[in-house]
C-alpha cells in the first residue's frame, strides 16, 4: 500500500495542469495558444463561420474543389452536433484529398517549373499515390532526396533533383527553403550581415551532401540519372574576406556538427566502380545520408517547417511568415504553438492527414472571415478572423468546372465504373483542362505564387478566355441548362448561388436576379452572363 505522502504526490503529478493540457486534443490546445495572443480574445474574435461558409472553405481546402448543390443541401439539413467533424473525416477519406495534396506539394516542391526530365503526369501520380496511402512526410522526403531515377517505377520521386539539373547552388538553396524554411541565398557568398542563423558554413555544409553527385551520362540527356563519386569535399571563401582564406567542410545540418564519412578500405570505395558508360555507385552515399539526416527527429527544423507550411495552407498565413524566412529576426507569431505542433507532429510519426484534421477541427480554423463591426482592421497574424485565401489555379479551375456543371456531366458519363474508379477516371479527364489556368493564373516558373495580384492577362482570361467562357453555354445537365428550365426567378437565384457560391442568395441578390431576368429579351444569354458574373466575382475567387 502506498504511503499517504507518495499517494498525494502521484495524484498531484497526474492532475497537474501541464499533464491535463497534454491530454487535451491538439485542436483545443491550438485555440488556447491563439487566444493567449490577444487580450480579451473571445470578446474581439469573429464568431464561428456559418455552415455555408464552413462547408465551402473546408471542401476547397481538403479536396481542391467546391461542394455540389446536393452536398450543400445535405449539410444544411443535417442537425447533428458533430456534423462538421464528420464532414472533415469524409473529405479526408475521399479521393479528392490526395488530388488536392498532390497539387499543393507539386507547387511547394517544384514551384511551377516546366517539366524537364520527369513528366508532370508521372510526378502527380506519384504524389497522389503517396497521399492516398497517407505516406509519412519524413518517408516521402527521404524518397525525394535519395532516389536516383534509374528505376522507371520510382523515377518520378527524383523529380525534385532531376528537374533542377542537380545544379549545386540551386538544389542547396531549395533544400534550405523548401524543407527547412531557411532562405539562405545570401549565405552562398558570406555570413548574413543581419541574421546570425544564416551562416556560410551551414550553406556549404548542406551542399557538401550533394557535391559528389552528378547527372549521368550528362545533364543534357532527358533520361539522365543521378550518379555519385566516392570522393570530393566543398571549399568556400567569403566575399568579405580580404585574405580570401579558403574553408573546407564536410556535410552538416544547420547548426549541427559536421558528419564524417566512414573510412573505406582502399579499393572498396565503390559498389560499382567508375568506367566508360557505367554509372558509378559509391559504397557510402552522402546524398542518402542527407535524406536520413534532414528527416531525422534530431532535426526538428524539418518538422517545424512543414508544420508551418501546413498551417499556412489551412489558415492563410504561416506562424512564421513568409514560410521560408524562419530565423531569429523574423520570429513566429505564436512560438509556443509552433513548438507544440512540431512536437506533436513528430510524435505522430509525421502524419500530415492527422495534422490537417486537428487544424480543421479547431475554432481558429472554423472562425468567420467577416470582420466584426467594432473590431476595425485586425492584424492578420492574430487570427481574430479567418484569413481570405485566393484560390490556387487548380482550385479555381476545378471549382469552376464544378460550379458550371461540367464536372457532374463528366461524372455521369463514367458512373458505370463504380464510385472510386469513377472519381479517378474523372480526374484523368479534367486534369488536362487545368493547363490554361496554371499558365495564366499560376505565375512565373520558379515562383510558388503565394501572393495574390490580378494582372491584365488574368483579367482578360477571366472575361474572354475560352477555358472560362467555354463552360458557360447550356449543355445537357449543366448549370446554364438547369437554370434555363426554371421559370421562377427566385428559384433561379437559389440554384445559381448554391451552385457557384455554395450559399443561399440574400434578399437583395434575389431581387437583382429577378429584375434582370424579367427585363431581358434574351433569357439564355442573360443566364450565361449571370453565371459568368458570379464565377468572376471576388467571392468565388477567394476561399473565405
């Protein structure tokens, strides 16, 4: 039997505030951290989003497209208290989740670069499979950095390196930005003058993992693969050093000790020795060591970066913002929250779907984007209201095809395949139509396009582009066709707003639609223009 003093000690331990907090779901802890960032937070914060607002937001975020009219009506009619949680789980379990994540990670990893050595179709299929299987993020990145591209079955995983032509500085910079949240471009030439975190030795420590690798047989070959030598170190000189002292480094992660190569016996440096037309394979691969070191739990910067990026995807801005400027002079808006998310993500074995679910279930995510009248202009990094997020080109294209009824028509033609096969075949038919949206709305190559700015080309594309206008005329079963068969103007307004904006029209909007329809001499042309006006509106182009 425990002595009273020890029993009291155990009771105190297991009922301590810290332990009770740890037992709370992550979504609850998220909201506490957010609330702690603003005095009287609950009095100032916007209320929860309406069911209509929430349905559209979470469907776009988790599947990349907008809800159907039937999904809107079903969700609004559901009176269950846990219907939002059930919806999140349904969306995460559907085929749309893998598609959406493949789009997002394509942009994150490749930044809309043109295809070079790995076709987009192979790459997207690889990513979709990874997310449909819920592959742990650390395992995914190990594949991206260690695959050499020689096996056709796994070649797509090498796109991150192959399509950058294994250019040492480009790959080094992008590994720092994309996987570690550190934009170390300045550190190529010198220690950053203002940011102590960005040191030249760290930059070349990462490059030392890569400097022995090269494209075989050469960089120009479209079927080139990644080969590696067994020797070679990195030398660098600071442009600020008048004496031009040369430094040498072996591989090292940011702020960590250098990693020494294992000593190989003379004559055993290679598994496959260099020879004419033979790809050399060293006994020890620095590039494979990079894949292991960067994804190690001992390198929390890796988990911290992707947690911050997933938060930005869901919430509209990172806890560290911009997401690739994580350094001491640009501190996170909520450091304790970022630390907790990072720890939990590692403890849940780098499970992205779990992380996204917890964020989506939080009050912070489900808050309305409508600014309370007495709040003024709230700072974006306090999350008092939901942040408006411009639709990506992929989201806009898919949501447009969904809103105009094109998706439903294509789906109906494929129904005989069965539910899952139908959705996979549907993606195959719709994906090629994204080309114009990506080229016009997606920004320049090498630019992830995180910031919204409407250009003249984009405005003209939305107003006159065939990819947009071609979806408007009536075809069997599409939106314009359905609207043309409805005689009651109020019913037209209901169907129009439900299909395009996933909400009911206001009284003023219903009156406007009725007035336009009653005064027109060409009803079908007017219906087409009403559809266009809504799909070209700011409300449609943003996730709010």
